[in-house]
């Protein structure tokens, strides 16, 4: 799909041209009229193909944006219902100093995983205490309220993410939320979903992308000897990877590769920027993640005694280029639902009400 936007005070016509075979032969594909200071989301048909595409404006325009988003159909199935069973959580540390082993610190016991995948209990009260003091997961970064999961970045800005299931909330103390498992790319965990989180110099949280929604009781994870290791799981029928059980039978670790996580369940969830939230006229909500999810439905409602207009905006690039998607007139006492067209993608969504209100804006990703 293609997002076209500009900030000119008059409408602008853009002409799309395509080189169908990569031979340098260009032909007209479409003409698109974008209203004054407006935006258009353009979905392409199956027959609109080519190697290259280019765009020209029929008139001078200011601050034009043409942004393509490509995505294949996601044929993965949602994660099956999970049991509540879990293994004892353990803090994980891939040791340096050429030791080549991994330490797992449970509540009051230390284990070591060696190159032969033997997970054995060892003595080490001082090491256990050091790990808990120096390697503990940070707190206060990921939270939850009635509307959604929340993430607060280093600048104090708050971003909103879906719940993988309605019961998902803020992580329990000690549960890992982010760790580097690939070079300059963290594995981020919130609300029952794993995400790819780029380094700050590559966009950071603004460019986060969901990998899978699994709804498993993950406690900690790390990279070790080219593998991804997770603690806290006791699910015997995961679609990939293997479990290693400790010699005393008290903990087990999952071992796989980071690509295995894509098989754990299609990204899904629900939440939004508002949930019976007092909002002020014209004030935009905090951004709520949209990218990487497939079937998308928006539900709007409010408690005012008269109709309320709600403006829905999307960030089309992940860099803060916000454009209006559509404005909805929501009747008093009745919810309005909108199904986004198949193939529509944007990075983030936010909402703004035309008047002060107590309002809800909930997205369902299936």
C-alpha cells in the first residue's frame, strides 16, 4: 500500500508510473487526488505489478510524503489457549571470561548449563546474590492501565501496546522486558507479545515490530552460544525448540533460535489509547501501536449526552508523520465500529475528540 500526504493549501494530483519489467519503460499506473493539507491511503490490486514505481506531482506542493508499506498475508494461526502451568522462574546470565556456560538463578538456588546441555545445581550463594543485585530486570518501564499496556521511554514519553489477552497486565517483579539477542536489536516482551525493538539510533520504540503473541509465562531470556534461552515455561507442546530440565527436576529452560519465536502465534491482541478516559477537546491521545498486526477493527464510544466527533490519525512512517485517517461521528449511547481495509498498514494510531468527553477507543487485532 501507499500513503500520500502533503501540506499544500490546495489539492494536489499525484501521478504514479510503473516500470513493469525493470527495462526502463515507464507507463501510467494511477492518478491520485490528495485534498488540501490531506492524506490518502492507496491500496493496490493484484494486477498492479511492476519492478519499480515513481511518483510525480502535477503541481508544486509543500512537504510531500509518499511512503510504501509492504506486507505479505500472515497465514499464521493464533496461539492456542495456554495452561496456567509454569516452571520456576530463573534469572539468566550467559557468562563471559571464556567460560562458555550459562547461569540460572532461581529463588534460592543456582544452576549451570554447560556446552553439553547439562543443567546442574551448583553451590554459589555469593554469585546468586550478585546476579539478583546486578542483572535484575528494570522496573517502571512497562505498565498497564484500563486502556492498554504502556511503555515509557528514556525521554519520559508514553507509548501504548496491545494486550495479548484481556488479563495481561504489567509484568511481575523480576520478569524480563527487554534484552539484546541480536546485534543492536532487542527482544522486547510486553503483554504476552514478543517484539523486535531496534536500537535508539535505528528508531527505538517508535519502530518496534511484533514477532508473535504467545501468552506464555516467560520470566527471563537471553542469548547463549547462538541460541535463545528462556526460563519460566512449562508448556510441553511448543511449536519449536527444546526443553532442558535441571538435574534436581525443579527448573527447566527452553532453548531454540530467535527465528523460532515467529512460530509461537500470530500477533494479536486488544487495547487502545482510551478506555473510559476523560479527554479534552482537540488533545491527541498517546500513540497506540498498529504496525505488524493483520485484521484490525476500531470501536469508538463515549459518555456524552450528544454526538461526538472523533478524529483518528495515523503515523505513516514511524517517525512522527501524523495524518488524518478519518473522522467519525459517534452517537450518544452507541458504539461505532470501523473495520480497516485488508492490507491497510500504519505504524501508530492516535485519537482526538472535538469536545471534552469521557471516551473509549479500542482496537481489536485478530
